[in-house]
């Protein structure tokens, strides 16, 4: 095998993922292959492993940050909110999968339940209210949408 084009590396990635699928199943973990750097004679990649909870949610760094950083920054979120469902206008049912502690503008990491699409939400999004509404802890269920930022024009 040559390591000088992306097509060969994609084949290598597929074969590694296939081989690791058995290990994932046996140990109940998630294994991910990162970016692959290559030269003519070889390649390197980062392999990450994460525990899988009983409910099937993967415990990534972002999931851990939801319980630690998000709780200290926003106060109303905790690790118990990991995997909580809510309705997002335009996307439908979503679930909270993590918190990106270094992304101050768009820290919430979510997944669209229908298709697995990963999306990020602004810190201004009231995710606590959306989760509570979906769970029936409010009087009515409604969809929430994000208001786009509109700069204020200066009058000169």
C-alpha cells in the first residue's frame, strides 16, 4: 500500500474502523480515528476511546465538560442533562450531547435525532427552557428558534 493519496488513506481508515468494530462491541466503548498525516513511507493518526453509557450516549470530552464547565458557567445545566431531548425549529427533535468549553459563542453541541446531524447552538439559546418544555415541565410545548444577530447601524 502506498500512503501518497487520500483515496488509499480512506481505504485504510475503513479497514481500521472495521477491525475496531469488534473491540468496540466487546468492551462497550467508542473508538474514533482522527486526522491522518502521511508521507510516502507511512502515516500517523490519533485514536480516541470513550466510554458508552447504558443508554447509548458516548462520553466524550464535550460530554464531560457539560457536567463541569457548563454547570459552572451557566449554572442551570448538569451532567444529568446529557442526552436530554428538545425541539429546535427547522431541525425537529434534538438531544444535547456536549458543551464545548473553549467555544464561548457557540458552546452547545447537539445531535438531530432523525438523522444524526451534529449541530452547535449559540450561548444565547435558552437550552434549559427548551429541555424543560420538551420534558413537560412547562405548561405548553413549543418550538424555540435562534434570533440571528443584527448589527445596529451607527448614525453619523
